[in-house]
DNA sequence: GTCTATACACTGATAGAC
DNA sequence: GTCTATCAGTGTATAGAC
C-alpha cells in the first residue's frame, strides 16, 4: 500500500472519529450548556477516553466552535427553498415545512445555537455579522418583491422573518416544555402535522398569501 | 425600640439584600448560563463578598431556583389580560403587547427561563406540570369559546399559544441576534412598535379575528 | 496514534475571627 | 451579622509510557 492510500485511510478514520465526537458533543452541549458540559461527559457519550478528545480538538472551545458552525451551515442549506418559489404561499410554506423538519430531527443543534446566541454569541459573532446578515437582507428583498407584485399584504419583511424563525425553532428549543404539556410524551406524527398546518394557516393567511382565507 | 420593631427592620434589610442578589444573579445566569455563572461573578455584580451569598442563599442551586420561580410568577401575572377581553382581537392583542413589553424590560429573566427549559427543566419540572399545564388548559378553553361563537377561525388553540409564546419571547431570548441584524444597536421605540404591530397584524389577521383584513 | 497518570487552576462551600 | 482565609472537589489540559 502506498503512502497516499495509507494517508487517505487514516484521514477517513480520523473524520469518522471527529464526526462521532461532534455528535456526542452536540448532545451534551445542548443538554448541559457550554459551562455545564464537561469533556468527561462528552468522552463517555462518544465511548472514548477523555484525553483523546484533545487529540482531535485542541480545546473544549474549539470543539464547541465546530459544533456551532456545523449547525449554522445546516440552517443555511435548508433555506434554499425560499428563493426558488413562484409565490409567497409556496416559498414561505416550504420554508416552514423545512424548518419544522429540522426542529424535529435536529433539536439538539437548534438548542446549542439558541444557547450560543442567548449568551451573546461569543464564538459566532463574526458569522452573525457577515453570513446571517447577508442572508437576511437577500430574503427581505425577495419578500419586498412579492409585496410589490401584489402577491401578499404589505407587512414588515424583517419581523415576518423573525416570526418564522421564532415559531419553527420553538418546537426544538422548547421541546421539553411542549412534551410536558403533551402529557410527558414527544409529539407524534399527527401532532407534528397539526403544528405545521396551524403555523402555515395562520401565517400565510395573516400575510394575505392565500387565495381565500379558510371560512371554516 | 421593642423586639418586634427591631426584627422588622432587620427583615427589611434582609429582603433588600436578597432582592439585590437576585437581580445580579438573574443577569449573570442569563449571560453565562447556570454552569458558566460563578458565585464570584454574582457577588461582584451585587457588590458583596462571595461568602455573603451563602448567608442569604445556602447553595448556588437555591439561588438559581429562586430566580427562575420569580420569573415564572411574573409571566403568569402578566397574562391576566387574556381573560377579561370581550373579543380575540382585544384579548390576544393585549396579550401580545404585554408579553412584548416583558421581553423588552426583562430580557434577562426570559433568557434564564428559556435556558432552564432547554436543559430539561431540572428545577422547575413540577411547576411546568402543575401551574403551566393548568394555565394552558384554561386559555385553550377561552380560545375554544371564541371559535364556537364565530369570533375567529377554527385554528388549533394549543399551537396558537405556542406561536404567541415563541414570537414574543424571541425578541428577548434572541435579542443579541436581533441587535446584530439591527447594525449592532438595540431596537429603538419605533422598531419595538413596528414589531408589535407586525405581530398583531399577521396573527390577528391569520386567525380571522379582525373585521376586515388590511388590503394595503 | 492511543491511553494512563498527573499538573495546575478554579469552583462551591465553610470555619472561625471580628 | 459580616467578612477573611481556607478546604475539598472537580475541570481542563498535558506529559510521557506504550
């Protein structure tokens, strides 16, 4: 076996380990917060000796930084549906569906992001100022176009975006409260569908993006 | 001076100190999380020696517990406007205004609450199961009545409540992100009014609680 | 590359002088 | 009642054996 192949195989093993650690770290950071999480807890969850973590990630903060960055990139990729839509009902509806699916499948990541922002974004402030700000301005332009074309009411695009973020991420960040109010059980398929339907009904009706509001 | 008066004066001083410590603790817990907060940081912010904290609150957890309980009682009291309303537009509109005012004036408290829930509500689980569950069921009944009386569309009351909580608390819990997207400055009076107006416009229109949707 | 043992800093909490 | 000095425990990070 030549050197390149050997390096490649080692690189693969390394990436597997890194992914394994990142997955465990995401869960522990979500459950305990940055300060409450310990390298010992993460190591136990990843089935590795504590010291090995420092071999793959030099410091606790570097590991945390990687977790948060991964989540943010995930958010961004999932928002592509917004642009390719022909109408606000289609674009915003698909965006709500996509974000709700993320809240269901990646609740831990959403919680880490929320915690990071709540504590003043100590490690992703630059990302907020550059990438998120840019993304937001672009989406505001799309919404403005829809308004100008008479496809929806004249609402404030920025606050509409905040409402979309808040409402969808609430089902991840406050999942424990929602479960408690659901009799201690996670929402089942029907309940998740009801949530998506309710959100879309209220918001799409609220911004005048539906042909005729339901007169049920 | 008799004994009762002396005890009363001492009790007053003690309550002042406790309030002083609780205020500092709320801020530190909000900024750093439970694990990231230290008794030293709280003592510094309250201008007291570290050991004195243990004189008023036996443990760090007891102090934290008191902070969270105070916040929850605050939430509950501020929600009275919901019941005394004659219509959904009036009741829900006033509830949105009240919750947005809390998000503006008590952002730190809202963050501590959010963090507590995100981490699985280790200290207020019983409160969630009893007081919050009861409050929620009562409000759902009020909304159901409004629907039955034809004053609003047939939407899912529970998910409407979650949307109201998510949207209003977002302005407190994600205030740092919102500030960053606002050019690094806090929202001014006009921006807060715009937020309240946008939320009420979308939700009240969305649930069919307004006489005629704005055709702007 | 991997893991054991350990260094060093810091935390929550307390004992005891005032 | 208040504060200084200190303890015991724990956390991150690393040195060094294998």
